[in-house]
């Protein structure tokens, strides 16, 4: 026997340990390089899907909590003792309900989400439309802003244009009248709905709130018609009661609650708002006579009347042309045995009507404005936009607001709860500005933003991808960023503006594994009101998959 081994049988263990650590390091580096990698979200361009540095706010009248971009608090250069307005989105976004000291709000700011990214593997795991990928920023692929995260909306070898907030595509050399809308799958659509109003967040003390506002509160988004208000039991209650079987309705107060793409995350940013008709309207109802109860949503906008709900013992949905009065399409579905609680969820989104009853999808019904299909020009015209003026100034020529939105009921007395309105993503058009382009990359490009001119669609080459931010009015993305860095021409022979070449794609954001971190010592008084202490405490309640 070897004398060294006999004296110390564990003498070689350190070598085995070192080899094991070295192997683990190599495997980890290979895994990070080819399979999975972590990134931090610095800005709010993808909010509320992903959040950058932000402040958690709470309405003093309803208790409704929401996140607001912290960037303006630091970018403004305001003194720590300056006041920042705080709104309560479930009461009104038109008037602030309270104020907060800028210094205090800065101390309360929390870090951006940290995400895990699954690397794209050609042929096995290619990029798909509506993914949320991380990629190298073409205008600055090696600088401080090299890693970007957006939503993938445009694929290689296609033409693309935005119309009324939606994405229309066609073949690479196709004409605008041949382009058609791209609809999001259900799992993505559920993830991107953004809250507009909730009946559960009614003011706790209406009189005190009106004293704060110094004006009368216009009331909730849905209201009974004037002649029936005396019969409804409503007001500041969370449940609204109708006492008999006679027909009745609740109408949207569009003046007090305009349906636009406003986002509470941008509460401290001045951004344009666009009226939208892509909405989700839902509620839960407890009828006295479930077998006879009828309830449906009716929306009039963009040249059509959309109706969906339950009536005469079945689920139904229909779309009717307002110009001709003719039915464009309709569908019905059988209902299960009447139950004591009926939850109705109606979606009008991406030119399709979806109907869910008690959580079950019963109808999915796409529709077109013309028998031959709906082009971007058709959609803009239906939205009341003057096409000639729109091409010159897409921001100043906005679509019309919806004409009406209401709930209609009949057949039974009932109690209504959890009424709510949500809105879809809305990709705004715009114009190219020097501030959104890197001047050292080459001559500035002027005119309409990319994919925002319906007469001249964006054309994506065989290896080009187009990215937009979910927080459209506050996103510097493929609509605006202009020419790529010259290094890409020499490295991969790429010089196309506005798009991302396949070589710069990193992977698909998979989950938020370390959400919005809080500062160490949050809540303590700091000597410097603008200081940011080390943020290491995650908000585990926000762990989530990314859709």
C-alpha cells in the first residue's frame, strides 16, 4: 500500500472538490450562455406587464393600490419638499385626491423586476409573435443601454402597420388593402388587460371625498338611467340591487369615465391618450329567478353594435353594422343548468367577441367590417379618422370615443357585484423625433414613426423582427429609434433602421423570479431625501410568469 494513502486516506479530497467546483462552474456558464439568464428591468416601457423603478401608491378614498413610474420623481430635479399629485384611479383620474412630498416618494421607490430569460434556440425554440424577448438594442448594442425588453409584434418577411392601436400584417410586398389584423391568443390577452374601473373600489366616505375634491363626485362608471334611479339600491354600496323582473339597464358615464389608453403607471408623465374600443366588461349577478334571468353587454363603436351575454336560456353574441343595420355575424351556445350566481365576462378585442359564463369560454367570434376582410384603412375609417389628415399628423387626429356602453337586464330581480371594465394594449402612432434617435449612427430619419403610415407599411426583411413596448406612450421602441449602430454593418452586415436582426435576440422572458425589490431599511428616515439605499428585499407576492 502507498504510504501516503495509508497515513491520510482523505489527502486527495481537495482535488476532487476542486474538480467538482470547476465542473459546476463550467456547467453553470454553459447553462447561462445557452439556456437561461437573468436580467433586471430598469424602466417602465413594458408596464404594467413588467415594472422598472416605481412607487406603490394607494388611493386615500378607496384603498385601491397601484404602481407609478418613479423616473419622473428623479428626472424632474424637484426639491425634496416639493409636492407631487396623487390620484385615485377608481374615483377619477382627472383630479388629484392628495399630495405627497417628492423626497418621501423617492425614498419609497422600489427596484425593477428581475426576470429569467429562456434563450432562443433556432429550429427548436424560435421567436413567436407576442413573445416578450430580451435583445441587444440596435442603436446601442454595446453601450449602457444594450439590453432591451419589449413585445415582439412583427416577424420576418411581412409588412406591418398600426391602425387604431392594433397590429395589421400582410405579405412582405403586399398592399395595405390586403393586410389583416393579428389577434392575441387567450393566454396573452388575459395577461395584458389593464384596469379602468372596479365597482369593488367605491369610495369609503363620499362626503369627505367631495370635500377633498371641492366638487361633486360624478359617481361610478356605470349608472342607472335617470328614470330608474329611484328603484335601484346603489350609491356607495359594493352590491347594486334591482328589485323586480322588469327590464333595466346600467349605462357608462363616458364623460366622467372616458375610455382611453391611459395607464396609472404614467401618473406623473405627460403622455398622449387615445380613445379605445378594445374592452373587457364583466360582472357577477345573483338573480332571484336564475331560469328567467337575462343579462348582456351592448357596445356601439367603430361602426358596429356588439352585443353579448345570456338571454332566453342560451349564451349569444352578435355584431351588427350601424350603417346598414345588417348582421355581420352572430353565434349562440348552450348554457348549463341555471345557477344562483352568474358571472358574465365579455371581451371586444382585436375585432373579435369573446364570451365567458361562469369562467367557461362559450363563444369566440372574430368579425370583419367588410365581406372581403378589414384592412388598416377600413379600420381607421370606421374609427372616424380623416385619412388625409391622419397621414400628416397621426397624433393630432385621434379616433372617436365609443358611442355607448351599457349593461341590459330582464326577467328577474337580481344583485350585481364586481362590475368592472378593462382595456387592451393600444399601440399609439407617432412621428419621428431627433431625441429618440442616436445622432452618431447616421443622418436622422424624419416623418411618420415606423409602421404608423397606413399608405406605406413597414417592410420586414428575412431576418428582421419588430418590437413595441406594452406601455406604448412611454416606450422608446421600434417605432422611433431610427438607424442602428454602424458596428452592426461591419459585424453582421445589418443596417436596417427600426428593426432587430435575429442575431441580436437573446431569448424569451419567462418569469419574474425576483420582483420589485424594496430598499434595505425602507420606512426609516434617511439623511438625504433623494438617496436610494441598497434594495435587496423582494416583493414575493409578485412572482409570476410572463405572457
